[in-house]
C-alpha cells in the first residue's frame, strides 16, 4: 500500500555535542561538516556531504563511538571538518520504511545495504528542517 511520510529533521549537532541528540526512536543523518566558530551572533556549520542514513530505537546511543560504520564516517572527514548529525523522531514501523526510501534515493557512501533495491510499496517522503541534500519531496517505487 502506498504511503507518505512527512519528516521534519532537527539539528545540526556536531559529534562532540551528540549528547544533545535525544535518545528516542527515529532516523538520523550523518554528514561531513565544517564548524564555523567565528560566525556572529552564533556559530554555524557548513554541510559538505551526506555520509550515512540510519534508524534506531535510541538515536543518541546508536550514533556513539561503537557504531559499526563509524570508521567509514571518520575516514571521509578531511582536515578542518567534523561529523555532524541531524535526526527526526519516528516510530519503528514508520522509520524503517522511510529510512529505506531515503537510502535508496540518496545512496550515501557509508551505507552498505538498501542502495540498490527498495522492498516496499510506493513511498513518498516529504522532508523539511535540517536535512541538507535531501529533496523536499520524492517518491520511490518497489524495485
């Protein structure tokens, strides 16, 4: 059955500040970024590349040092860059299908599974908020 997801992403949080990411169910995006500490009135980040898309029961715990793809993220970081996260809260049933659609559409370099096939019925994702490089609306069909 066709389904539409409206995802409003929050963030961006540098890796050093990941404790500010809630430990709740949702989808997270991992980016290469540059921290602009000298921007006034408050610092900003400049996003460079979407590295990974994941989903978890507890996002903050999942994005920690023991994530199995962490080395891939770190290997992509260039001098002067950092890892940044964005997230959207979502229940398990919704997050798995929406995450699969995002991975299939964007094919992030550090994701291994889900880039070449989509095993759900027609899925539309409408995204907004802190989700650099994610289209505001797209539909993915079963492959």
